[in-house]
């Protein structure tokens, strides 16, 4: 794991990168591999939490599919994560508050409609409007008028009814200038706004979306290199190449099938038998003693540092036994990260020392301090000072991935150190777990992970700990945190911004809202049927770039 290098990601965009047209990408026609265009790639998949709507997808299962279905203003380079213009011809600003976006001509949606400025503005307004309940709404918070689009009712179940109905339905900060131009005005200066615009929530939507958004999510229409052909719920999602795609990041295979398996071990067996072409993760059982290298053979696997941060969540507003911060700190100090990483993951990962991945600019080593270090005596002392923990402590994980071994190891470490009856408990799949979290049904602890949506330290803070953010499953709401994040977004230089973002991370550390465990690495495997396999800094195989061998 590369701990100190941040070469894979950046925190701001230079003026040249902002205004230049992108070059290169997944449609490289070089003869570097033995494969070519055409054929079918079968990849391991999982159940999306929601219908495939770009503004309402905030998890990996749906995100992997939307990555190849959608095109956005910005595309992230698969090697460096640097932003390159995609649909955008240019994104210009003189003051980091007023932005003019010009689109390239010729992009089409999968139904043949042209991609126009209004398709971005309409989609963004829909996602930001509180009544629509989109998980990606929070990403539009910087745009002027966002607060007036939010529901204010005190009834948690019906916050949008009566006097709680939003004041407005459209963001005042978005204006269509002409078919290929629109403007963005933010409430305050946001120096890294263009960097964010490659995230899925910022994808455009065709007019057809607004006829029936819910039904649309079962067969979405986007503007990316692949279109959706079929979705057999809980089984498979099939995509085919979009022949009228005019962008620079097209795909090679004619067809991509996301095949669901019970868990990552089952997917790995399918890979070895030739029934699957690529898996996005090697199960923990195959990491021990580097077994996967012998299983797959030279040239059939890849190891690469990525932006993953694994951590343990706790909603101490729901589980009052975790309310005292010393109890949470004690549990963290009772986790022997080094031993677990060695025994379960064969040292493939790195014990975490904070809440931000080392691959992004602005990472601060040791933000967690002593509380991420294994210290049984101090852990016992803190637990006693915090009033102890009575009864069973569950650590919930999704059963459709290889989390059983390490969650049990974490519980064993907590049990052995503190005498707490910690039990690793699975849900059927990730979608089920997220639904329960969203409804505040899970007590105790729960396993979580984060892969950056865009390469910035801000992305490890705002979407997870911002008030009302899409991935804030902890009900964390801190006015000082919000204020510091706003100040960081308005900073004149990346250095000033990073310093403030680090202060915001420090506030997370004080309250110890979550428990960092380890930083990740992409370890993927593939069959002899495919070539040109590479992984992005976001942790997933670049499916569009892969080729099927003749």
C-alpha cells in the first residue's frame, strides 16, 4: 500500500486542465493486448439498492453499472484520477462562484435525443428537490437556492407535507443560456466544484426520465458508451455497446453482463471455472498466503493501491449504549488492526490512522491518534470511564461479500480485550443493510467502506458526515464541522483548503463518530478470455477498456 504518495489523485484543477478538451481514454485503439473489439464480458455484480437513477445511487452495486452507462461533464482518468472534460467543452470561472459550462455538440442519449444544457439543469433540479428524496441531493448543496428546495417539516416520516413543503422547485443558481451552454452560481466560492462534476449524481437525464422517474430506473437511458438491455432482479444486468456514442471513452466489448453471486467466494469459484471473466475483489479466503496467485496464474490478476477506506459505523443516537465517546474510543483501541490485516488479508491492506485515504492530496497521517492503536490496558480504562457496555454488541455486515472473516476477527479482538459479547451478524446483501441503516433499524456497529467519488479530501468528509448527507448513517450533525467545510470550499488555494479540511477531520476525531480500520488495495482477477484489464483509482475494473480475446 502506498501510504505517502498522492500521485493517483489531486485536490484541485489547474486552469489548463479546466479549460482543455480531454484526450485519451478507454477507447484506445492500440494493439497492446491480444484482444479486440466485440464479444461479451461477464463481471461479478451485486444487487443495487435502488432503481438505477443517477441522482439516487450512492453505493457500489448500482454505481458500477452506472459507471459504464453514463457520461458526465467530466471523466476521471483511470490511471491518475485526474479530471478530463467529457461532455463539457469547457468549464470556466473567474471567481470560483460563477461558472459557465459549454457542451460538446453531438452527444446523444441512448434513445437518440441530443444531450443539451437543459438535460443537466433539469436533472440537477430534480435531484436537489427535497420532495423527490434523492440520495444524491446533498451534492448540490453548494449551488445557490439549495436550501429553498429542502423539506422543513418536523415529522420525520412526512417532512415535505404542509408547512414543511419546500419554498421552491428549482435552483436559482442554474440557468440555461442556450442549447449547449448553462451557468452555475454557488452560494459561496467553491474552488473544487469542477472537480466534482464527474460524479454520477451530476449526470444529465433525457426528457423521458421525467415522465416516470421510478419506472425509468428499471431501464435507464443515459449517454455513456453502453446502454441497458435487461435487468433480471437479483440475477444479472446486461448492457450492450451504444453504437451512436460519440465521446472519447467508448468501450471495446459488444456486451457486458453483471452477474450476481451469493458472495465473493462463489464469484471467485465461477472465475476459476471460466464462467466469469472478471471479479472486482479477491475473497479473503484466497488472500491467505497469496493463494490467488497460484489459483489464477501469472498475468491473470492485478494489485493496485486505491482510494478505499474501510471503517466501522455506529449510530449512537439510536444505540444509547454507545453514546459515551470513551466507549467508542475503547472499542477502537481494542481492535488489533495489524494482526487482523496480517492474518485475514495477508497484509494486503494497511491499518488506518484516520478518516481520509492516503491517495488524496491533503491526507494527514495519524489523524486518529492513539485511538487507532491497539492498547488493551488503555481500552479497558476508557471503557470503565465511559460507563461500560452491557449486553450483546452486534457488528452487522452484508453477507454478499467477503466480510465474515474479518468482522468475526474484529469481534474476537473486542471480546478478548474488553469482555464485551461482540457478535458479527450478516444481512442478506448490501442493499438490505443500507435500507435498514436508512430507517435507523440497526443498533450496535456496522461495517462500512468508502471509495472516493471524486479525488478530493472533501469527498471523505462532506458526503459521510455532512448534515443530511446521503451516506451519513450516523445522524452526525455538527455546526462547527459544517462551518469549517464551507470555509474550506471557499479557500483561495488548495493548501488553504486542505488545512481547513484537516481541521474538519479533527472534529470527526473528537467525537469519534466512526472507527477507521484499514486502507484498501484493488486486487482483481480475470479469466484467460479477456485482456487489457486495468483498475481505476476508484477500486473497480475498467470494464470499457477490457477486450475479449478472439
